[in-house]
C-alpha cells in the first residue's frame, strides 16, 4: 500500500511561521488536523504539531504572542507518495513522529501522512480480509 493513496479528499493545512500559536491551534482544531505544515519561501516545509503546542503550554508561553516559528520543527522529514506505508510507519516509529510531510519529486507539498491515517488503512484492510 503506497502513501499516495492517503492523499485524496484531504486539504493540506498550512500556516506561516509568523502566525501565533493561538491562531495555528484554532485552525488545526477547526479543520480537525493534528498538525499543520509550515510554509517558508524557498525552504523545505516545516511542521507544527499538537505535541509542539502542548510543549508551548507546558513552557508557560503566551499563546497569543508566541509564534509558530518558535515551536515548529523546521526542515520536516519528507516522503514521497510512492513510499510504502510500512516504510513510512517504520520512519515514524524510529523517529518518534506522528506525522510525515508528503511532497512530490520537486518538493511541492502534497499532504501529510498521520498515524491516524495508517491505523484507519490497516482497519479497512483487515476488514476486507475478514469479509473476503
């Protein structure tokens, strides 16, 4: 099963590095995403996740003034749609990630693969085997 099959029917949530953590968190909640890809011109994408927001809260920062740039992961690990989901899962487990940014061969942002996506795919696959 290739990663590319997970990228349909799901818009990519992007934020800017100068947005506040409050703005990013509200948008992530509104769209039901556990992460947002951070777009910086002429640089590889970054990512901000629920874990980053939790870290900011635990640090006691003012979410209305602190910026995404202060808590994001710059130069996020990226994969391409032709990666096998097992390889993506292995990368997530080994690196302690819950999200991987998916780009095409030229680095254009296509989406984000999450552990939730993988769990859902495994469930569908398992149900198909049992039904089958």
